[in-house]
C-alpha cells in the first residue's frame, strides 16, 4: 500500500501545512507550476529517495523556468504498485484532453492520469479509456481559484482508493 500526496500550481508559495497533511505519505507528486526551484527543493528534501526509489516526483509547468525544466520533465510515465501512472501539467480532462495528451494517453494507456494547470480540482473516471483522472487543484495563491487544495489517496495493488480532498484555506 502506497499513500500519495498530490500538489500542483504552487506558483512559488508553499504552505507549511502541506508537510503536516502529507506527513504519512510515502510519495508526493507535484503536477507542475512549482514557481521556484527553492520550493521544488524543499519538497524534494522533505521526501528524499529511499532504496533507490523516488519519494518525490514532479513535472514542470508552463510558468517554470529553465532551472526547473532541467530537473523535471514535461511528462512522467511510471508504475506505482500495479497501477500505470501518467502525469502532465497541461492535459485537460475527460473527454476534453488537449491533442498531445490524447496522443500520449493512447500510447501509454495508463490507469491513472494526473494533470494540473486549470486550478480546478477534479477526480473523475474516463470510461472510454478505463482511466481515472485527477487534478489536485491549486495549492498556491496565484490564479482565480478561491480555495487552495491538495489530494491525498492510496494505491494498493491495482486499486486506487481512500481519496481525500484537503482544503488549505482561501487564496
């Protein structure tokens, strides 16, 4: 069983409450728009590699500069337990994926697709491709969202369960 924390769109602001909410998470995944390399490093340092396995993963977002893009890729595809995962910052959502994301979903056929960018929290299943889509909303203070949010959930073998939405407070 792997407990996972999802965070996106921090835009340079990291609420210290994130560390408390994710304290029991085995892994934390940032879905882009870190906003600063120091923020990315704070998360990575808090969840260091264990047994040559990453505890922190991330992708760059559209506001991230070259320092972040040199470390974090545009897309990640990996397996967590028995679930194939694909992460991109800009992706859309079922059934309105952007063209590149749609192409990547066909190529990789993940069971879990995670994106950010919209600042709109969503958890929905796409029956047409048998894939759960998650967007943790935005944890930062930049943007039009009214409440800062995170997601915490569990992958247990092939199952994705115990999904919790965490509100960090008003933007």
